[in-house]
């Protein structure tokens, strides 16, 4: 709970009463390595804060080699099929723990209660949504403006630990190239 408090303290001042109410709504979950914890067509019921671990967001395909990885979430970040969470409609993608992952989750209904009951609820909700939007916007701009090699180098500089944790087939999909093309880029670099 200390990690999420430290994260939220960076973006808002939270009274003890508001924090206690918010904390009472959080549920700690441990997701085993490689477990898919939200499947296509499931409705996202939680937004979660990652205490430890790595989560992959992806679109499954009949052929697993054709899956499209479009996001990763790490320790001290929020993760959710956020569009499904906001609209309470079926998700078009899946969430998978790539490592054993510990998350603090709040349900949609409990988050609505936090918004209604606390002074900090709406502020934190807005700021979290803004951060998720900025991550998505940055990814889209990188796909449109950078070459595959530049995307790989940028990802490696920002998150060098990725290469130890995440299989290269997921990284290649994330930067929008085949595993073979990534192999050629890695040889050049």
C-alpha cells in the first residue's frame, strides 16, 4: 500500500479520511506468471496499480505468432483495459502477467463510490486518466514518426530491463515489426 500512496501523493494531497476510505476499497491480487487475467469479450471490472511485475496488453489471434502486443505496464503504474472499464462493455483485448505480478485493484462500482464520497476521488481519477492518455498518445506518435530501429532504441533506453523480462516476439510486435526484422536490427546495433 505504501507504493500506491507514494504515487498518489505525488499528484494530490489526500486527507487521512479520504485515504482510509480509498484503501478500504483496494484488493490485493497476485497473478501467476503467464496468466491471462482479462480475456477478450470480458468486461473490465477493475483498474489496478502494479506493486510488482509486468503486464502485457495484446490482441490474441488464432496463430499465437500473429498476436499483436500493443502495451506493457510496469511496477508503479496503473493497468486496465481502460476503455472497457470506462464504458463497462466487452474488452477487445487481453491482459497477461508476464511475471508474477502483484496488483492493488479497485472495482468500477467502488471507484464510483470514491468519486462521490471523497474530495480527492475526481482529481485522482482525472490525473490517472490523463497519464494513461499521454502514454497512449506517445506510443501512437512513436509508431507514426520513428523508424522501427528508432522505436527499438528508444524502448531499450527507456526500459533496458525489458530485454531480460519480455520475450523478443512481444517486443517486436510492440514496435510493429516481425521477430526476424527485430533480429536484424539487434545485429546492426
